[in-house]
C-alpha cells in the first residue's frame, strides 16, 4: 500500500488526489487507494440501483479492477494505442457522513479525454463511499459515476473514468 | 409508417419493410434452432427481457461487427491484452461474482489455436451463420456441474421436460448466431444485439439480456456480468474490438487497395447434412463470403 495515499484524511483532498493520479497515469498508486473489497461502477441506466440486475458500461469488483489496471501495461492494448490524455474536474464536492467510520463524497465530475485526434467528454455525478484505513487515511469502498447521458450510445471507454 | 408484415418465432418479433418475400421461418431457416436453443434452456420454457439495455457506437460500417461475430481468428490477437491480464490475475482476490465471470471469459478468449480450428461454423441462405461454442472451461458456461446453483437449475429444467430432454437441451454447444443483416445473439448465454447503421461509417449496437423465469436468480446475475464483458462499453474485451473496427474503417477509406481478402478456407467449405454450408475449419471466412453473397443478391435485386 502506498503510504502517502493511505494517510490522506481529508475527503476533498482525497478525491482530488484520486483524479490527479488517473490524469498522470500513476495506476499502481491509484489502485492502492482502494479497499480490499470494493467496486467501480459506471451504470448504463439513470438511477440504476444494483449492478447485478442491469447492464452497465463498467462494473468491476476488486478482482476485475486489478485486471483492468494490469491491462494498461500490455503492448497489445489496441484501444490505448496511442494512449489517451485526460484532465478531470471534480467540483461541487460535499461530504455525507455515514454511520460508523464510513463517509461519502458526492461531486460533479468531468473527464475530458483526447486520443487519436478526437476529444471526448464524460460528464456526470460521482459518489465515493470511503472507509477509514488503519493509518487514518481514506480508502475507496465504492465509486459510482453516473454519466448524464448514460442511456445514450457511448463509444468504447478505454480509460478509467 | 405502416410495417407491411410482422411475424414472431418463439416470442421474438420481426418486422419486414417488404410487402412480399420469404416468410419469417423461411428467412431464418436453420437459425430458428438457435432461438430454440436460447428459449429451451429456460426451466419455464419462456424468457423475460430483463436487465435494461446498453448501447454503444463505433466509427465504422455496420458490416464490420457482423463479420466479426463469427470470426474465430481474432481473439488471440485483438484480445491479447485482456487474455494476458486475466491470466495473471490472482483468484485469491475478492470478487462479488461479477469479476469472476468476466475474468473467466477473458481467459477463455486465449484458447489455443486448435480449439478455434476445430470449431464448427455454419452458414445458410440470406447471409446467416452460427458457430460452435469454444468454452472448454465448463464453469465459464454455467458454473461447475456440482455447483448448487447449477444443480438446482438442472433439476428445474428436468422437472418440466424430463431428464432425457434436459440433457439434450444442455448438450447444444453454440456461441454467436448472426441473423443478417441486423441481429446477433448468443443463445447459450442469453445475449442479444441489434445492429443499427447510423451512417456509412457509424454503427450503433443495442444490447439486451434475458432472465430465465424458474432458474436461480444467480444465473441472471451471471448473464448480466457476461453482458458487461462481451458488450459493455468499457469492457476490457469489447474496447479492442471497437478500436479494430475503426482502424479497418480508416483502412477501407484510404486508397491503399482495391480488394479485401476474405478467402480464408475458400474451396474447402462443404455442404453439411443439415443443408447448410460448413467451413472446413473453425477459422474459415465462409460466413463473410456468405454475407456478401446475400448483400450482392439484395443490391442487384436478384431473386
Ligand atoms: Fe472480439
């Protein structure tokens, strides 16, 4: 586990750090922000409540998330040749306290992507359910990013949102 | 707009814009057996459209995805990154079930050449085709045979149709069926895609999956996870297919060559006792030649 990541205790700083690691392609460090049991979810329908009852653009549990990250290192990840450049804007952040040590951060998230001459933009509402790790730092239990156009046709999403 | 003809087969409704032409069953021909496969597997003998839908688009012609769906040569190359990443994944890491289904499927895509070569691929009139299933990992299909969920499912199926018929139904081993020019489905996995051309270089796919009423709910959850890996917009597998279609499209738009070769297996395809033409090996491009034969027939108005 990355020591720096596990000690970020402020939820807003944590979310901005998460965005920054993705923009800088520091994927191993990014993976260390996640709890041992976790999920990364981009639903295909607005308000979708369970990832097991309906199709999603992306639904990863911890095992699949590790596989997703590992694939970026492979020479034949065709959809990332050339690799994307991204920039993220997380705004309107607010914390929702939850019982026990857990808390959630809600934000408006935009991920702008440039690859192979094309600009794409992913815009939506993101919710982070966070845990307090051993050192007092935060860990991601769940990240759910609902695109405002999630039920419209999407092109292949080869980056991590 | 009034649609001149509608008809259904096993509950799947089709519309035709042509007032005259072959009946639905004549048009589907041997592809009806794939619909049978999909519906017969349900312990209640019916399927329920469930799980919502997802849509994806690619910047390429609609023919590219149809040529791909029965192509057995590409997985080891196009999907090399997800095969390798999945193989290296530790199964000790937590999963809620969804990741396990997807990772099994990715590993299966790396099946050795011999598995693909030995598969059956069959074509019929009007551009249709289907291929045998390549899942040597039986657990990837429907959980291990001794899994309680699988045992419960078999019991429910046999209760309706009897042990002998249940065994017959479960022995059908089929992967993608392409009903040319706008439908593709996986009968064994309850996945269905409608292909919608938006422009000469832009195509949309609408993905559906189904619940088998009377089967354990876990099987529906596995179908959802399977849909996400084979059709999910952010799938570790599909993204490389979409990238490939787009590269092929750019190649076709270039002045690089006048002809595209689709001759793999040409001359060795042979009529099957069923009346279909079967590729000599599983990697024959017999399905692509068959699609273009149907296309030429329509475009020239030949009977
Ligand atoms: Fe593929």
